[in-house]
C-alpha cells in the first residue's frame, strides 16, 4: 500500500457488519493482503450494525495492528443505516460497499477503479452482465433474484440487470450527495441510491464480476424480497414529495 496521505486515501472500503465475528477476521486478512500490493492509499471502514456477537471485539483487535481500519457502531439494525454511516464517514476519492463475506473476491475491486474504469460516478457489481460468472448458486435463489430484478426494473430503476449485488463503487462527490439524502434503513437502500442517481443524471455502469455463493448468506428470499417491494413504494413517494432534494436546496426551503 502506498504511504500517501492517510487522511485523503484513494479508496475507502465500507463493510456493513451484523453478527460477523466469524467471517470478518478471514475477510479482513484477505483485504489486508490485497491492499499491501496496491500502489494507492486505502482505508477500511467497518460499521457494526446491532450485533449480538463479538463483531466489535474482532474488528478492534485487528485494527490495533492495522491503523487504516476504522470501526463505527450503529446500535439500530439495518444495512442501509450502516452503509450510509460508512459512506459519509469515509474520506476516499472512491468509496466501495463491500459485503463481509467477500463473495466477490476483493482482488476484483480494481475493476471498479481508474485506470480500468473511467468516466463514471457509480459502478455496480453485476452477476448478470456479459463476462460475469456465478459459482455454486442454487437455482431457486438465482430464479428469485431474477424475478426481483424484473420487478425493480418495472417499478423503480430500469436499465440494470443486478441492482442487489453487495459490491458498489461511488465517486467521492456521488457518495456524499446520494448518501446525504438516502433514507431507507433496510436492504432497499440499493434501489434507493440507484433511483436517486438516475434522477440526478449520474453516470452509472455495471461491472461484470465473479461471484461465489455463500451458504451463510443473510439474504432471506421471500422476507427480504417483500421488504424491498415495500421500500420501493416509499422511495417513489419520497421522490414525489421532494424528500431527496439536495441539501443545499433544502437550506433555502
């Protein structure tokens, strides 16, 4: 890793973490090994999210010898809450949402960064874009994901094949703008941020990735799908009511 200015890193990796005491130590070691070979400065932000296990302790222990890791705690549970906190605490020029299970190998993060990817504001990992590859995913989970994506395209965000992938990159400006107004506390935040990004005219690209199914996935197919659908209704209502106005506009209202 570069010895550049740690207060202004090139990359921030934001990891929302709920009950991740077993997976996080493995993932943090993989991220550390990857970053050690990169020419840029980076930080890792873990946002603990209402855990009942030793997530906080394992992150604190790892951070003692890895000062580029910062830990924040959100007592209320909700992935959207955790991601929002991490994105707004981040200091990087580019800010990457990263699931704690590393179902996308961390080595692929450079696909989302210059010089491999340029002229973008938001880049979303896609398990459906040409060149992507899924490994070991049960058919029923894939089918449910495709149905959900069809509903998302029909009701909220068109043009993308995989809005729910847990790996997304934002430029500094896009992150600070979008997450300053993002409201969904649950998993509907993915759709919400893309919805606002499209309305704002941001350049959004899908990046094909290699993705490995984790049997310990926290995604609950039916329950989470219904939750996203409810949040899509809220997203559309929020937009109509002007609740996603930029903060500089809000100050004059």
